[in-house]
C-alpha cells in the first residue's frame, strides 16, 4: 500500500458560478470527473488493451462553499478500495486557501471493452491500482 495521494490542479471556469456567486454544486461532479480522468491518465499513460472502466456510483459530500477564483483548486485522489471487478476512488476538492469544499467517493467497474460486462482488471492494472491504494481513505461509514 503506497499511502500516497495524487494532487491535481484544476482550473475553475467563470461559467461554473451560479446565481449565488459561488461554484454550483453540479460543477463539483465535473471537477471530480476531470480529476478522475487525469488520475487514470497519470497512472496508465498507455491504456492497457481491452481495459475499460465505467462509473457505477458517485457520492459527494459538500463541506464548504467554493467561491470562484482565478487560482486553481486542488483535487486529491487515491484508490480507497479494490474489489474483484470494482474499485473506489476517494477524491477531495480543496480551494486555493486550503479549505476542503467537498469529498467524493466514486465506484468504478472494470468491464470487458467488447461486451460491456464486468470483468476483473488485468493483473498489471490491479498492480498499478494497488500502488495507489491509501488506507482509511474515502467517505466515513454512515452509522
């Protein structure tokens, strides 16, 4: 277990704001999507043949208002769980002042690129994912 996060710098867009003059909550999902794509691009610079992932679930907990800024936000990502055919990514959105504005957990399912059916990821993919697994990452368990 690596216990390392990947910190990504994501630029906000003027159009991300809403009538309340802060970044609209729906934009958080798009920011997390961008971070997810960049994480996989960093971890898998050459996409393994036949390997594909689909989003099965995403949960976002909003913790602070995100004001628009010319300075980029940081999204901290890591793998928080690896199952047989699925994995969870833990993502934290941090504003330019260091305030955590949201945390998310996204469940991704490994699918056969030709059939679309769930399948275990190739061993080399699992090894890379395991190298980004962080203990106790992800959303807290609800009571």
